[in-house]
C-alpha cells in the first residue's frame, strides 16, 4: 500500500464511527470490462481515495489527484481493471476518515466495450480464514492471518451502507468479533497488515437471524434493508449511487405455484390408484384361469381304453407288435 493508503487506515480509528464524518456521497457510471469508470461527488475534504473490493478477489486502491476537486465538486475517471461479470463495491474516503463518502451498492462489471487492459487479479499478499456462519450478535472469528504482520486492520464493507473497521490486538492470529450487525445485512470482509499488502476480499456474507440483540450500541452499523442486493449481473444502464441501501433477497412460493403443486399431487394419487386397481383385476383373472385348467394327476388313459393307446368310435384299435412293428389287420390294409 502507498503512504496515503496507510494514512487513511490509521486515522479511521478515530473518525469512522462518527456520523458527522460522512459529509458527502458519490455516484459512478455503469462499469464495463476495461472501460472508463467515472466518479462524481459534491463536498468532502481533499485528499480523496477510492478502495475497490472485488468479491473474492484482491482490493485495489485508487488515489484521486487534488486537481479533480474544484469549487466543492469533483469528478474523476479511471480504467476499470475487472473482467466482465466481476462483482464489486467501491468505498470512497476523504481527509476526515475511511469510508466518509460511503459505499456503492453491489456492482457487476459489464461486457467490454472495446477497452483493453490486464484483468488478472494480482492475488493477496496473505490469506485469512473466517467462521462458517455470521449471526446477529454471535461470535465471528478471523484467524490464520500469519503472513499479514501485526497489527492488522479488518474492513467490514456493507454494499450500499456504512463501512466499519475492526482492530484486533497484537498477539495470536485469531480475533473474535461480536457481530453487532442486524440480521439480513450483506457484508464483505477484507484485511491489511503492517507489511502493506492486502489479504484479499471475502465472499458475500449474509448475517443470519438470532434472538440475541444485546450487542447493539449507538455506534453499530445501521440496518440496511430498503433495497435488494442483486447477486447476478446487472443490466441497469443508469448511474449507481453510494447512498443506496441493500438487503438480502427473499424467496417466496406464489399462490399459483402452491395450487399447481396440490393439483399435481392429486393427479399422481389418481394414477397410482388406477394402476393398483388394474393390476388387482389382472391378478384375479389369472387366478380364475388357473383354477379351470387344473390337471387330474390320477387319470389313467390305459385303464379306460383297454390295452390300447388310443380309442375312438368307428376306428378299430391298433396294437403294437411285441418287437415294436406294426400289426396289419383286415380293417386297415387294402389288398
């Protein structure tokens, strides 16, 4: 990180929780791969800086020249180094502290409009681990940041909301935070250490609901619930603003879907009943035919026809000679 970036991280310990520090807001033009991203704002105190947080990527710091701010207003354009489809947020700061300009809503990089640049993520200087689940007022653990160099600073970034900083004490590379963030809030976490390199950006985290609300204080991040965070690429063409708020998406089953499920279940029951009746009737028919075709194993055809194998009316019996030959009779042989 540059000396200016270290300056912002340091003074934020005193200013980030002071509501009066958020003296301005900013807007951005629609982001595209390797396209020019425009930033506009009114108010604030130079110098200004942007921090871009790509989801599950590496944060990028952008210093804004003082010449970009005149007569209480500023504008600045730079090339966006993200590939198409990359989700990210931007936090803007001024001399009063980190995040004093707020954070954009969740952005998604659009397709390239012809610009060329290197979109390869530079990779973090070190890694860290997070707890499996983030719960309201529950313990949330940051660990295994051995390569950071202590002390470390953790940035909690709420898309469309107010960012905050955490300062783990020097010691074991494990820090437990009581998550004083309301259920439903969407968060990103990042970390930097004294060695100067960023530790990467987490995946989007959603605060889960609990019955515990004892952790909240006047300095806790405000609840962010008035808009929906879109987790898929956005096609909106209008400018995005840092004053937007966000909440996790709801998943509901419509009444029509419920009715469809009920009708489908009834149809399946009718089909099963019809098949059961069909096979039952078929089995009864087979049993009836088997009773009509029973064999009499006590029947002896020899006993009923004398010593002959066959007998029929009008046809004299023919006997076998002792040697198996045919015995001629006058009734069957012609002269």
